[in-house]
C-alpha cells in the first residue's frame, strides 16, 4: 500500500465502518468489508505508517482514536518475530515506526497517548534495549521540556515498559537491562521527583496544576516500585533520604483542592498515598536493614492515616495498602517490639481490624447486583485490594508472634457480635457476618486454592463453631433467607473442609445440594463450588474422601439441581456450576448412566446456545469435559452406545465447524477423536466424509488446532488405515503434506512425527511405498538445517519404529539408496551418540526393539564395513537400558514449547477426560526388551557360531558385558 491520499481516504472509510453498531456492516459474512478488509491489508507494506499518518493528520477525533486503537492491536498481534513463521512487519516499516512513534505519542492528546504508549511498551518488550538502544535517551531528554503533558507521556510509557520487572525471573539478561535503565533513568527521575514536589508547593492553590503534578507523582512512585523491586539499586540506597523524606511528607499531606466528592472513585491524593504505602511495604519487607531508620515514622504516619480515613469505597485501595504495610511490618522479628504492648494490640484490633471487616452497603450492593465481580474477588483471591482481605492478612501477621493475646481480644468481639445477632437476626445479621469473617481470619494460618486451610489456629474450635453457628443457617427451611449468611456458611465449609470431620461434611452435602436452588447467584455459585471442592478431597490410599456409594442417595437430586441452577437468572454460563457437573460425573461414574439421555440432551442444547457467542472459556472447557465424561462412562459399560452420542453431537459439531467457531474447533476435534477411538471395527461413513476437510491447509494455520487435529488423524489411521488406502488413496499426499508442514516447524515437529509414526504403523505398506524415500529426504534436510534435541529424540523413535515395522534390512537399504554408506553415518553420528536422550517408557522400548533388529537381523552389520559399528551400537543399547537418561540440552539451542508459542489465536486446551490411552506399537511382539535382546542374540549366534562371542569378548566394555550376561541368564539362553 502506498502512502497516498487515496489510501488514507479508503482506510478512513473502513475505520468508520468498524465503529458501526450494525454487525452486518462491521463483520459481514460474505462481502469484504470493514474488519475483513483491515485483516486483508494488515500484511501490506506501509499499512502501519498509514495508520500513524491518519492519527496524526485526520481532522476527525473519532478516526484518530480508532486509528490509534487499531494500530496498537496491530502491533500486539504482529510485532513479535516468531521462529519458523514469516516476519509480519517488513523491516523498513519497523524502522519507521520506531523513529516516529515517541514524538507522535508525546504530541498526541491523552486518549491517543495512552494507546501509543501501550504500543511502545509492546515494541519495547521485544526490541528494548538491543534493537532500540536510543529509546531511553529519547525519553529522558523530554524531561527537560517542562511540559507536563509530554513528561506524563514519558512517565506513562516508562511505567508500562518497566513494570514487568516486578514479575520477571532473575537472570543476567534482566540485570543487564535494569542496570542500563538505572544508569540512564534513575538520576533524571530523582531530579524530576524533587522538581515536581517543589512545583506542588508553588502551585498549592492551583487545582488544575495540582492535578497534572499529582498525576506525575503517582507515575514516579510507580516507577520507583518497579525499579526497586528486583534488588535495592545502589543509586536509590544512596538517595534514600531524598525519596523517603518526600514520600513521608506526601503521606501526611492533605490538600482540600485534591479532595473529590465522588464516594466510589479514588482521587489522585488517595492513589498517590496508596502507591507510597506499597513502596514503604516493599522496603520494609525486602530491604529492612537499610529502611530501619525511616520505619517508625512511616508506621506512625500510616497508623494515623488508617484511623482518620472514612469507610467510603474511594479509600479502599489506600486503606488496604496501608493495612498490608502494617501486616508486612508486624511479621518481621525485629519490628515485633512495636506491637507487643497489649494496649497497642487492642487498639489495632478495635480501630483498624474490626471496622474494616464490616460488611458495608457497597459490599451488599456488589453481592446483589454485581455478583460475578463479588465472587471473583471473594473466592478467587483477587480481593487483594479489599479492606477485608488486608485486615485478614494483618490478623495472620499479628498471630505469628501474638497468637494468644490476639485470639483472646477477638474472642470477646466474636461473642458480643453473635449476641447482638441473636437479639434481632433480621436487623443485626451483619454482626454475625463480621463474626464469621473474624473467626475465619483468626483460624486460618496457611491456605491454598487446592486444599483450603492447610494450617489452623489451635486456639479456635472450628467444629464447635460450625455445629453451633454455621449449620443452623444452612438447615433453615428457606434457602433465600439471609443470603449473605448462607454464602458465609458455605464458604466456611469450603475453607475448613480439611479441619471439619468427615461426618459433618456428609451432613453438609444435602444442605449444599439444596442451596443450588437459591435465587442469589452468590449462594448457588458457592454451593456448586463447595460441592466440587468436597468431591476432590482425598482420603486414605489416595481415593476420594467422599465415595460414590455415600453419594448414591443424592445422585438424582444433585444432577437435577445442578442443571436447574444453569437456568437461574445470571447463571446460564456459570463456570462453577459446570465444573461441579464435571466433578460430579467423575466421582459418580456409572451411577450417572441412567440419567445420561437427559444429561447429554441438556449439554448439547447448552453447547449449541453458547457456540453462537463463546465468551466464558472456563465454562466452555468444563462443558466439553462433561461431554467427554458422559461418553467415557457410558461406552465403558456399553461400547455400542457410541452411535447414540454421535447422533446427539454431530449436528452441533457440524454447525460449529461450518460457522468456524474458532474457540470450539480444537475441543470438537478432541471429542471426535474420543468417539472414533471407541469404535472397534471400520470407520463409519460419517467420519470418512469429513476426512478430506481435515487436510485443508487453513485448519492447520491456527496453532490451537494442531495437537487435536493430529490426534484425530491418528485415530483415523488407527481405526481405518485400510479404508483410507482403498477409498481415499488420493488423500495420502495431502496427509503427507500436513506432515511436511509440521516437520518444518521447531514448535510442532513432534506433532509431525506423531502423524508419521501412525502412517508407518497402520497404513498398508504398498500404499506408502512410493513416498517413503521422499519422507526420509525431508527429515534429513531438516536435520541439516536445524537440528534440535527434540527433533533428534523424535527422529530416533521414528527410524526404530520403521525398523520394527519394515525390518532392519529395509531401513539399511532406504538409507543407502539416498546416499551410499549413509546407514553407517546415521548409526555413527546419530543413533550411537544420541540414543541416551530418548525418554518415555514406550519410546525407549521402540528404540530397544529397533536397535535389537539392526544388531541381529541386518546381514550387512555382520559382514561389511558396518561391522565395526556392531559393538558400539550394542554398547549404546545396553546404555539405554541401564544408564540414566541424558536430558542435557545444548546452551545455544532454543526451541519453543507449544505452550510458549506466542500469538493471539485460540490456544489449545487439553481435555483431561478426552485423554488418549498410551499406545505401545511393540507391546504384542515384545514384553521385556532386555529378554528380547538376549533371545535375538542367541538366535544370531546360532546362525553364525563363534562370531558373536568373539566380538563380545574382545571389544565390549566389561560393565556392559556383565549386564548382558544378566540378560542372557534371565532369558535362560546362551551364546554359541
């Protein structure tokens, strides 16, 4: 695309159409318009430069914003260069983007600045510092401009670039980059910090100036956190006085002009103080020795902040960060003297912990009207910024050194709260809610998502509290009364499931099943989640704690209520309910068979409904897992039932494939593999009709499709190789074309080998004869161009499987037909030195049987120049049996694991319950490969008396010979 006015005009028109609310214009099915057009020109040279020109020169603000968002998403999708894939942005465009984007970002309005800032950080993640060395200098120079619109643009970009230092693993590369950043950035940032503080004093009465200056201070404080996170830099240690003194004075600052009337949204002052609390907590935790002189004044300032800050939502982040600071300080042994006085503890409990555990009107509103967010924060631990979570952490921190006194103080509070509730439950239910929360935070010392509480406070009697105060709420006749207390009670069971005795859990199960009918989304979601967690608990012998027999009386009501819960308002795609359905199937096994016809109907209806617009990945995943479980459990009892599942599912699957529902296609292939593997005889015609479509290149472009598609093709080959050879022989080149594509990719070459191994194992030999030599040539070309450990391991398994299938002589002949003496080269350069790298029981067995065949069934190994390799090959085989696996990988080698393959396409999610049984192609032929070697050598020595023994006695390593004698003894054979 040229940088012309005509192209700018065309682009403007299409960008306008992408904003159209009518999806027919925005995303038409047939005509090439709007989003499809932009997709089609994305690969053209100058396309990103046209977008940048538009956002700089367009007269319409809406087009500028749209161009900036389109540009950022384009960079996100295409900037990273992926090995084995074409470079999606040409080099000249990359250079032009990096040359122009910083000045353009700094001169743009804030809305556009944010988009371009994000784009810079995406580019920076890939190119900074090596491929973009002048980025920092360019940014730092802008600090001199004095224009805070520009300065804030630089700070925002720096923040998005450097915040990854907070979660990167330590490495030399990371240290080098941080040092480079500190050398260029730390001093200018400190000078800017001091200058901005001075300007705040100068403009103390100018509200609009203060807003800009405080926006800068927030970003500076965030950058301080990122740059200090990995280690304490020397520069910041030397300048700690400047930073900490100013941070302290900002913590105690109160300027009326910066206060906001909004009760929900945090203002600039609250955001700045929150970040300073984070910075102080970082230093208190990681650099406590250096921070010690400053700590007492920060404790005092933050304490004062806590006792003077109101209950409004806008202060939540500030209060939770302030409490987290106290929590991190009170856990450190050399700060405990600050807290040990009984009056101090009482004061903290009374003024900080109890008030911040109260269930506020805002919490009640979220519980009722924004239940999804409430559940996410409460159940999944993302409530890290909530007052309650911070207060709970502070209780845990205080209990580390003062468990007795703290438990004593709180027991009094809990009792008085419960008494208040008993006086008038309908008016005082919030008192009981706070009491339950206090008991939970007091009792839980250590917790994991998987196991709930793993360590509890022995001073709290959890079972007694459960029986007296939790069970009565759950046993009450109406499931919709006091929903918050019901949710508290269910959560208590969930959290303390390892501390409450099993008989109490069994009493709770029907109560939980009953609460699946509650109208409150939070209550029925918690009930589903609690059941799912109880069903995963382990008892003795690693069996499930709760057995299918114990669940027998409840099967029908459990399944009925779970599926009914999916029809309740707000829960049609509730992932917790669907996960509970999956876990119930898994636990109950054949007990669910009578209900399968109804269950599979409901699951397919749900699948059809959500396939129209898939939006909940976890829900979708558990739905497919539940479908797989239904198939597995039913077909295990009755293999013939596979046909009725195909009947129920294929219509929906066809629709998903025809509408190209990308999120579901990898799942559909996995379920189809499972169904096809259930067939014992020939492939049904319905599958054969689909076979040619599975070879279409477009399906293989998406990385998420590759593993399930390979498995599906393997299922076709296992179940119907002869049908393919006779009725679809013209598709064999297409099948090999897929293998060729996969083998060229470092990320997917192992999938190519899976496919090739199935072709070799199952296809009639005559159907692949004409292609065999070309297959080997392709593999050798890849070996020459790009040899990786993963490729070598797969290659070794393949050639040994080939040898098992077609014979050792056929293997030698095909190698030597490509190039004379190549068989010897492969033995000497690949098999002998690398065989130790093969991993996996079945893989090792295939290699052992293959090498045994080369040693004992390949005449040229006994009477040509290949004979000199006989002993080294035997030695390598004994090494494969007896030596530990060689798992070293060369330093310079870097191949991408499937999971790490970048890109924004639908990722592949393995369905646990669609798992494939491990297949052993030599299982029927060979049980014990060591015995097989001994028997084969015995047979060879019978054919060539004396030869084998003389080679062994003169050349084989003594230790290897000892092992070999053990094999011969075990096989009850001897060598002649």
